[in-house]
């Protein structure tokens, strides 16, 4: 299992994201061209380029061999690989990717910390979570809310059932050594909080063990790896 994080600002500078156009599918190029904001185009290209490069390295395949298909609930999968799983998320200045080759269900979520509205918190958090949130000092509440939010979102994404699982059906609770899920099967998953930067919260969950830390995605490293293994064929 690996978690990669890639700064959007790195690729926005000088429109570097344009070099990613050769690494993504025609369908992605068409979709990314519909965004009105440059940052959304950049994130869209970065996400697909990252998963294609990482999956190609993990599965020892050329980029041209990486194809996507949709699972039962519309969750993207790598065609022809029953045990390879991935999950993407992006917000603010980060695009993040979680991968595994063991077939475990995994989920990841990153969120840029913003204002916390209690009406929103009350619509997605359980009574126990709201109690924990109120136990924090006012200035700490937004950060803790986004920590809970990313953990709950990571679980929903791991299940791959979309919006069919209400967020209030399960709780994320503090434990002596981190966080744990309760209700709706969440107790069967591991949850992990990661430190990204002061402006974002990153969380992941898995049916199995989780990586202890995330890795900064190095585009040149994966491009070089692909070039050496497969001549850089996209």
C-alpha cells in the first residue's frame, strides 16, 4: 500500500500541467478542457496522470496498457487487474492517491480547511462526534471537523457505494492510539490521520493495515521509470 501526494501549485507554475496531456487518455483531455478554472483543469490532469504512472510502475505495464473501467457503483478500476485498487482525492493545493495490490477496499480524502458551519456539522456528524467536536476549543473546531469529515469520506469511498451510505450512520471516534470507526461496518476498517500541511486535512481507511506515512509524488522519477521499463510509450 502506498499514499502519494502532489502539490497543484507545482504544476500550475508556468502551466507545467500542459506536459501531462501526453500522459492521460483522450477522454480525460476532453473532460479537463470543459473546466472554467485553470486549477480544476490542472487537478483533473494530475489525478489521471498520477494513477496511470503509479499503476504502470506497480503492475510493470506500459502506460498504453493502463485502461479504466467502472465498478458496480461507478468506482473507477484498472481493467484486467482484479486485486489492484486505487482511490484519488483533491482539494486546495493537493492531489492525493492511495493504491494497493492486495485487493483490500481502500479510501482516501483530502480537504482544504475552511469555515465550519454548525448546520453542516449537525447534518453529517453523529451525536457522539458532535459531542467530541464541542469538546474542542472554538479555534480548534474547524480543524477537528475536517479531520472527522475526511475520515468519514474515506470510508464512504472505500465502500464504493456513492451516496447510498448516509454519513450519520457511522461514527469516527478518538481512541488511545488514533481513530476507530463504529457502526455500519466501519469497525472492520482501519483509519489513519496524516499530517499534510496547516491548511489541509488528509485521512485514509482500509480493510487492512495502512501506510505509516505518505510520499511526495515525484513526476520525473515515474517518467524515468516508465522510460527505462517501456520506452515511455503512452
